[in-house]
C-alpha cells in the first residue's frame, strides 16, 4: 500500500489561503455597524447585517455597537446654591448615530466615554450650583436633569452620538459635614414652625378680639332694648296703679301700709319696740 504524505508546501499554501480568506470576509451582526478603514482613513460604512468583503491586510473592519450604551460617571463633589457640598453620582445612556463622525472624532468607545464624562460633569456642576440642596433631592431634581440632558445633547452632537438620558443615581452629603447640615436644616425647620405658630396665634387673637367686639355690641344692644322695654313697662305699671289708687284713697293707704309691714316685719332675731300710736301702725293695731 502506498503511504500518504503531506507536502510542507501544500500545508503552507493551505494555511496562507485560510488566513487570506479570514482577512477577506467579515460579518456584521444585527446589533453592529462596521467602519472599513485603510491606514486610518475611512473607506466605507457597513450597517447592513450579513457577510461582507474587504481587501485583505489593507482594509481593517472596526466594529461598533448600534444599541444604547451606558456610561457611569465617577462620583463628583459639587457645591449647591446654598454653599452645601454634595457628592453626586450619575450615569448617561447614549448611542452611536453617525459612525463615520464617531470614528473621526473619538475613534473608540473608551475615548467617547471619557469625553462624555467630562461633558456631563461640567454640566452637572453648573446646574447644581443654581439650586439649593433641598431642591436637588426633592421637587427640582427633574428640572435639573432636563437642563443637564439638553446641554449634554448639544455638546456631544459633534461626536456622532445621541445622548438618550442623563440621571443622578445618588446625591449624598459628604460624611464630614452631613451632621452639621442636618442640625442646620433642623434649626431652619424649627424656626419655620415657630413663625407658623406665631402667625396662628396672631390670627387667633384677631378672631377672638373680633368675636369679643361682636359680643359686646350684641349685649349692649340687648341691654338697651331691655331697658327701653322695662321703662315702657314701668310707665304703664305706674299709670295703671295711679289710676287704680286714685279711685280709692283708703285702699291706696292700706296697700302702702301693708308694703311697709312686709318690709319692716320680716321674721328675724331682732327685737323691735314700737309705739302703737304711730300712724303707720294704725292698720296693724286697729285692723
């Protein structure tokens, strides 16, 4: 049987052909876009998925991702409008929209992330400096992030990328001054509470004074009306009594004597010695 032997020349040729083949074709995935470059110069852009051709060894296929990428910016210590130091940790979501401009501007993802970090940190410092600490962690936070996003989008547009979102993950006080800030914030809240209580007490005093004024007026008008009615009643009583007594003088004298007896002879422990000849006792002595 004839033995089979491998020719070294054939082996070298096969390996060379394989290397040539691997450097001639490249594939583009659904989530990829490729920049074909030659000696640092752009030859063409490939965004269609599938198998593509390039000149071996002369052309190089540089692959970029079509999907949204995320960049975590390092924590930055910034100062708010009320001079408070705060540590802010943010992240940015972005995608490559113009691969040619991206390759010319930043060449690769790592450089793009560094540029984005610089732009975001600059915008973050300037916008945080325009709000107070309580606003940054409460109701003004969304407004701050909207302004930061607008600035970052404008400044990064020349890099061939589109910034989708910028968000603050964490906004904390530095550990060194957090306790003093909390004490000052507590003092401010207590001051506001005292002012609100003082305003409430002032309003209560006004309401009480107004109510007392109305009460005094009502009582005065009621007293006036009662006195008028009492005067009218007393006048009518005196007129009726006068008319009755003018008809019988003896009856009037008897009534007045009885009134004197009732007033003077009220049961008590006082001993009274009276002269029966006194005219006023006439009805008592000689009924």
